[in-house]
C-alpha cells in the first residue's frame, strides 16, 4: 500500500490540470445529482498536516472546485485520504 506522502503527490498531479480530464472523487453534483454536467471551476491551495513516526509534516494539497452546468452549484471535491478533524 502507498504511504500518505505518495498519495498526496499523486493527487496533486491529477488535479492540477484545468481541463475536463481533471481527476474527480465525486461521481455526481453535490446539489442536483447530475454526473455528466460537471465543469472544472478553480483550484484551492490548502496546507495538510499529517503525522509520520513522531513528526508532524506539513504539505501543500490542491483541492479541485467544480461547477455544475445543470444547477449552477459550485463545490469542492475532497480526496478520499483527507479527514476532517
């Protein structure tokens, strides 16, 4: 299994494109449920902290924002490895 650092690096590579090919974790719109109508909107830069062997590491993570063409709602798509505290 990949470690968290590798997952973060791969995630950043997949979402940093501004095309329709940008990686999505959600399958459908958070508002109306449509799946074919999502368009890349913007990227947000966030700092993520995680613990590795008695050390706290701080890394930059990019979060993709999507806009639904059907209902107009914009939402942030969070990766599976990010947990809220």
